[in-house]
């Protein structure tokens, strides 16, 4: 009897061993490679000056997230891309091992991807604390159909910056502003300033940045097209570049080529070319926003002004999450964003730019350069996009069809009137295509 009991006990133990092994194996966390993508972009951070780019911020935050995450073993992979390669890096990578789970970028770019049906709503990870810490106007830019598809992180205001030295040397002292105030010049003053700079600047130094080689200049050019009061859009939300005011602005832009306002052959220049010219003191006026960190140590050398027509634009930058067919990856991506917005260290890196977090803004307000100037200038900010579909990411998108016509305008192969007609046709076709093909993730 005793022997039989021992035999039964041994069988029970042997049966329990593989069961225990199965239990341990099933409890092993899944391994997930989390793909986080961002364009090459500076981050002007006050809380940690060693963080000088968005990619550096995301690298550090992602690995910290992975170390504390318990639902899965996370292997973060942060991938940076150049702005001109964004469509290839995002929609071009769908269905591959490098498809993004998390994307950081300007809302005016990443909003288009919402219409692919792959960007997931984030309302289930946005707590009341997170939502109440961010201004409602910033949230609205990331919402479609009552759902939140993009979460804001920083704000940047785009204006123009000028080198005071060149203004003094050309006898334009009367137009130099006080401190870091953001000025407004009338169109007559603009023409006087640009003509004077063109006539008096040394050889190899040019008045104003214009670039038409690729899509990097689209919002820059759109701001100039508003110079004479054009709203760009009609009442139905379609483009109206053939409006008299828009044609007048296109004529003004084109005339600048003949009047020597720009570097030679601006149709073949891109943003980095003009950035290098400005950095090398070969350009008097360039674009400026909170991310131009290299300029902040010498702000007394520069003045600031809105675009002609007293126009400024604002770029909300933030995140969205993609569904690549793996629920665990989607959940990890959402949890990563929740971790970012609930962890003081990562949220505070937004200070230096204009943080959207009210808490961060209150803590660092007196250390954020030009914060009061940008705040006062917000009355001049225009909505240049109006949540238009198909802005970016396809061959027929707005950003794909807009710049070739500006390139030809600057090259002199299109008249302003011809350019306006072609812009209306191509850009409204892009909107129509986007509206027709729009699919939202449920």
C-alpha cells in the first residue's frame, strides 16, 4: 500500500514538472521592437542642455521606458529621416519591418497620415491629467471626427530674422527694432528695404531667403502669398490661388528675382542652402522659429519681423501611433506616449521651444527666450492648412504638387497668372483625392 502511494506521488510530481515549465514559458514577456521615427530636428531644451535634437530625446526616453515596462520586452529603434524623404520614411515603409509605431513631427505633416486608416485614436491613453495640462486649442488641431489622433508636445512660431549689421551698413537703421520685439513692416517698407539691400550689400551677400528646389519651401511661400491679404482658401475650403490678391503676391515674389532680392537661381535652392548662407553672413533675412538654437546666444545681433502682410505661422509638433497589425505593438506605443506625458523629465524637455504643457510652461516661463514676444505675436498667426486632407505622404499630395509650380515661377518659365491657375488645378485635385480616399481608424 505504501509502495503504491509512493508511485502515485512520483507520477504526480513528474506530471507537474512539464506543467510548471509551460506556465513559466507562457509568462515570459513578449519581445517587441518599437519603431519610433522623427525627422532630423533640433530641440532647444532648457532642462537638459545635452539634449540637442528630437532624436536624442527619443533615444533616451525610449530606452528608459523599455527598462521599466513590464508588459513586454521592448527593443526601441529610433529612426531619423530628412524632411524631403518623409513620405518614403512613413507611408513608403508600410508593410515592412521599419514601419513606424510612433511618429513625431509637425502636425501639418503628420495629419495627412490619419487619412490612411493606420493612425489610431489615442483617447484611451489620454488621462484627465494629461488632457487638462494642455490647452484645448492645441488638442483641437489633433482631433478628427471627435477623436484624438495626435498628441501635442511643443509649439513653434515661424517668423523672419534679420542681421542688424547688414541693415546698419546699408543705411537702414530706422527699421531696426528694439530688443527682441517682433516687428511689422508695410509692403512699401518691405520693398524699400529689399531694394536697398540689393543695391548696397557686398558682392556675394543677398537680401532675402527664398527656396524652390523641393517641398521644404511650401509653408514659407504660402506665407508670402498672403502678403496682399489673400486667405488662400475659399469659403468651401478649396484653394483659391487665382484670387486677385494671391496673383498680386505671386507677381511680387516673381519680381523679386529681377530686383535682386534673393540669392541667384532661388528655384534651385533648398532650406539648408539658405540656412548656410545666413550662418555664413551671406544672407540678410532668413526664417526663424524656436528651434533655431544656434542663434539664441547672439540674439542682440538680430532683429525679428513677421512675413510681409504681418503674417506668422505656428507649428504644433507632437506624436501619433500607427497600427501595423500587431495589437501588442500598438499597446506598447500608446504606453510609451503615456509614459512620456506622465514623466516630468521627458515632458520638461519641451521647454526651450514653447511647451504645450501648462505645468512646464509655468515652471520655465522666465527662462524661455522670446516667450513674451511670441505670445504677443500670436494675433498674427494664420491657419495655413485648415486640416486639409492629402497634405503630405503621396505622389499627388499638396506638398508634392505645390512646389514644382513655385520652382517654375522662380525660374521664369511660368507667369504669375499661369502659376496661379496651375496651383489651383493641382492643389485642389490633391484635396479632392484626399477627401475621396480618406479612411479613419476606428
